[in-house]
């Protein structure tokens, strides 16, 4: 099967972000989405440390140490972009002013519960950041993650084993093998990579899936 790499996953998410959307890209894998947004669409990227109107990553050698996203990665600012206090930024997040947030995850349950800030592993550093505020405040929550852990276990689960970030908040999951919507009827498979059939995806996911028409 043709498993997507992380940049291909980011490009696939970028295709689904519509014109005029206000979007927060979570720390880690989701930040790559900024590099693949279609240039013909006007999309407003928000960062919880107080930026609106972020552009893609700067070219090597053009980084500004004072212009970073919430993950402390260098970014660019598009014409018309703005800076503001992080308290105002969180008010935007909590107040329902973001159309989409894209977050990473350790686990997503079949009903859309999200666990992405702590595994409980000894020595692991909890990293809540703004994820809880985004999970409840954004109008749509997209998750980007590999379907399987390094040990081959599905990150789609019946019930999250890790501390929750948000309850029933995830709308869509983008993985390296498939795109799956969380719906009242179940886990609806929207797309699969070439070379993967539905039965094999269901075996890997370890949960009942619904095939889209």
C-alpha cells in the first residue's frame, strides 16, 4: 500500500481548508499544513501565542527569532497580519471565532474523544498548551496522526486510555492510510490510500468502520 508520509498528510489536510477560513495549526505535525495551503485561497492562520495571518515557514537564513509560532518554530507573516496579547488570542479560541483547528493526537475514540497532551509514561512531560481551548472552541476539529503506533497498535480506540483533551470534539481524522469522519452512524471512511482495501483498513483500525457510498 502507498502509505502517506507526513508532508503528504499535511498537503491532504490543506486541500480541505476552504477559502476565508480562520485556522489554528497545532504544535508538531499540523504546523506543516501551512506550507501546502493553496496560494489562490485566502486563509487566515492563527497561533495561540498572539498571531493572526501567519504564512509558511521562512526560507533558510531568513528566520526571525522574534517571529515564531506556539511551537517556537520560525514563521512568516503575510501582508495584513497582526500581533496581539496571548490573552486576546485565547479569547478568540474560546469564543468560537476559529473555523478549524488541526491537532495531533495520541488517541481518538470512536465517539470523537481526543487525547493528545499526556501518555502517562514515566518521565513524559505533559504538554497541554492551548489544545483544550481549541478542542472546545473551534467549529471543526481535524486530527492528524499515523493510524498505528510504533508497536502496531491502532490510535483509533473504543475508549481513550490517556487523559482526555476534549470529549466528543473531533470531526475528522487524517491518517497516513485513510481519512475518517466521526459521525453519529460510526467511523465513516472517506478516503483510503492506493493499494489498501476496506477489510484490511478495518483490521488495522481494530474498530468497526463504515464505508462511504
